[in-house]
C-alpha cells in the first residue's frame, strides 16, 4: 500500500544547530562535485570468475566522454604535462615513464581498472600546492602499472614525489585477479605525500563505497591483504584526530573523515542498498546507513553475497533508486504526478527555518558517464577486459562493450564531436541526455518505451559476447600479426556497437517526440500509428494526470476545481 504523499516529521531536522547545518551544506557543496558510486565484486562472488567494478561519474554540468591514451616508449629524461581532471587547467610537468600502456576509459590493456569516489574528509588536509589531483593520478597510474598492487605503489610514490592537491578519496584498484579499496587523504598545504590505507576485498565478497571513507579498523600485520602509509596512525595522533592508547584501535574513517548525517544518508545509504539486495539481514544496519542513529553499528567494509553476481546484475544495480526499501523514492510528493525516481538538487532545502532533504540513490540524473568493468584471468588480456560504457544516467541508457585493447574511441563517445557547451546529434552524451530529458517529466508514461530499447540492446550485446570473443581469439592465434588482427577486430566491434546504440537512441528520441507530443499519446495498433481512411493520424489521446495524482489534487484543494 502506498504511503501518504505528505512529508512525515521524521524527515525534519528538529534540533539542528547552525554549525551542523553548515557542515551538511559544506559536505554537499564540496564532496558532491564528484559524487560517485563504486560497486565491487570479487572473482569468486561472480558467476563467471570475473572481477567486476562499477563507476558513475556524477557531476552536474560535466560532459561525459571516453578517454584514450595510446601505448608508447619514451626517451630517458622525457616529461609529460599534467592537467587537472575536473577543470583541465595546466598543473605542471612530471617525469615520463620509459614505457606506457594503452588506456581506454578507466581500464588499461592489462585489465587494470582504477575508479574513485570523493569523501572529502578534513578540509585542512588539502594541499593546494600539490601537482597531482585524483583524476590525473588515476590515468597516469593506468599508463604505468599492470596489477592492482603495483598500481598502489605507483600512486603513492607519485604523490610522495609531486604532491596531492585533491580532497580525501576512496579508490577502487582492481585487476583480473583481485580488487582493493584504498582510502587516501593529503597532509595539508606544503606537506607532500598522503596518509592512506589499502585493503584487499576477499574474492568471495562484494564491496562498495560512495563518497564516504569506509575503511575503519584494519589489520596492521597482514601485508598480503592490507597496505598502509607508515605514518597513517602517527600523523593522526600528531593532529589530534586519534587519541587511543592502542594502534590496533585506530579507525581511518573516524580519524580522517568522521561521518555526519550527509555522509550517512547521502553516501552510506547507497552502499547499504547494494548490500541489502544481495545479503540477508542488512536491515539491522539501516539505522546507521539512513542517519537515523549515527551511533548504531556501522556496516562492514565487505560482505559475502547470498548468490553469485553477473555483470548484468551490476549494471542493473547502477540503476537503483532504493526500490523496495524504506528509502524508496515512490512515496512522497517529490516524485511528481508521473512518479519519477529523481529529485532536483541541492540535496538539502529549507522551509520556514527547517531543513529538509532529498534522497540520493545510486542512479542519478547528473551522471556524465557510467561504466562497469569486467576483468577475467581465464582469458587473454586483450579480450578478457571489457569496459561496459555509457553516457548519462545508467537507468536511462544502454551499456555497450569497449574492449581494453581498443585504440580508437568510438566517435559518439569522443570529445571531438561535442563538449559541455555544444550539442551534437553525433554525441552519445547529448543524444542520451536529450532522450532522458523527454522521459523525465512523464516518467511513468514514457520510461517503459526507453527500457524496452535499453534491455533489448543489452541482451543482444550479452548474447554476442561469447561469439565475438571466440572469433577474436581465433584471429589472434598465438603471436605476431594475428594478435594485431584480433585487436583490430575488437576495436571495430567496439566502435560498431557504440554507433548502433547511438542510432537506436536517435530513433527512440524521434519516436517519443511523435508519440507523446504536448502531453498527449498518439494511438498505435500492432506497432503502427493508427490512421484515418484519408491517411492522417487519428486524433491523439489526452490521458491527463494519473488517477492517484488526481485524488491528491482533490485532497489538497477540496471543491475549488469541482465542476458546478
């Protein structure tokens, strides 16, 4: 039974102090610039032995496209320019590596994948003089490392040498065999390096992070499964963030990113939703994750799922709006007459001096791009690593396969045909957002049409995957020219599926415009618009508001609009 559409008092911050209000607003304004979500599946927790990682780049106004760096050899003493990932400002020069690897998106040719979410943490620890931001750190490391453990060393060494000027970050660092989570934060202006801890996700577990540091206590003597900076605890003691007697009691999250309401309800709740779908008994953690009781038991860093997950499961989880949980977005006025599971930002808003908030699910309209990385040790690297990629919100687009050996970005995923200020029908980002913007205002009426196309395309791509990879491996043979032919084949397939998706989305947008123009519905029969004997379209239907919303209008206005 649907709950009343009127706001319940439990959503009111009754005793909010001014200082606490400013903390929430600051967290939303700073940590929300890249308010992303990472889901992680160990190879023994997946149906086919894949290590799976997802990433959504959620940033209002950001242009989503697929980046590429070609492999190369570099002379001794060569340098490379560093540009800030978020604003593209020139930062400086660093020494180039003797050899760099092919990188497409957030995966390199050895199936290494690195993603992130920003947790912010203590503002005084940002080093404004550092050269490397979190984005440049990710993509430079992808060009230099082959495995997750090697990547951790590359990242921390680069920071020690050149400085780190971003806020606190949680990184997912995964290869075809294992996945790690690393929480990292700087030491403040003028102090190079960072304090950090990295924990290996057990192969039979799932993990997630969503803009809040999640590593709490960690093993101090398990180098196979836990790495950390030598001063991660002593620096916290020096700054007064940790005053415990035993180092074993140290919690990275509590010291460097103490959680407030926003960190729980807007961030930890997304992790809870993922865990809740695949783990029994997660309701006991809801008081903590929802922010209702910050002192309740926090969630573990990783959990063992009650069934094995597929790549498609992770794609679908990136479309989550808390469906079927107490946090679902289908029981309040914010959904509007057409029950959209989306809310405008900012996340917090004020009425008559009281602060309120909107839920923040995994799936969100401000996603610039979303990806699900599939890494498989049982296959050669060139075919084992697949970046399932799409622009815009995961719920509103179809993921297409991008193989890690790809050395030609599909035109529709490139930054050559459009940017954040210039629309183009050649750009997947703009076409997908165009279609989404048609659907959002009449979500319950139009979304089914989009979902039909989306699911059909993804089913086709999933079905073709095994055949495509067998053909590529047959071309490859063992070495030499065959390998080159396999890479060309997979690059062509990557480009062809992306172009096909763009065409389908263009046709979808045209159909939605014709069928649902001006709030009406054009009648169809057997997939064809109904025509008059003279060949014109029959009169359109005008469904108006759904029955539920009509009743809400009458409830709110009484007999004001009653026909006398």
